């Protein structure tokens, strides 16, 4: 999966892409699960499963769980 990193918050980049980051496990799951997709909007990462939004990750604020999903359990 490719994401336009120029539009993502720098705090979120560190949490996603660094191995000790809080959301790195979610980033790995996005790479390995074909049902998951992600879009960058307003410097946040919106995660979808089969076209339905399940999670919104931001750099400094708390993640927003939209729907209960197994990816939300990784927080």
C-alpha cells in the first residue's frame, strides 16, 4: 500500500512507520490484509475495511474508533 506521506502529520508518520511507534502494528496489518484500505485526509489516516470506515488515526489526538473491528484491538 502506498500513502502520500507529504500530507500526513509528522507525529503520525513517526507513530506509523517507526518500529517502536504506537501504530506500527496497524501499518503492518494494512500491508498484509487485502480487505483494508487507507486514505490520508486532513493530515489524518482514515482506515476502511471493505469500503466502510473503521478507524481514524491522528498524530497528536486519540484515535477515533468508528466501527468495532479487529484492527481497533491493536491500539
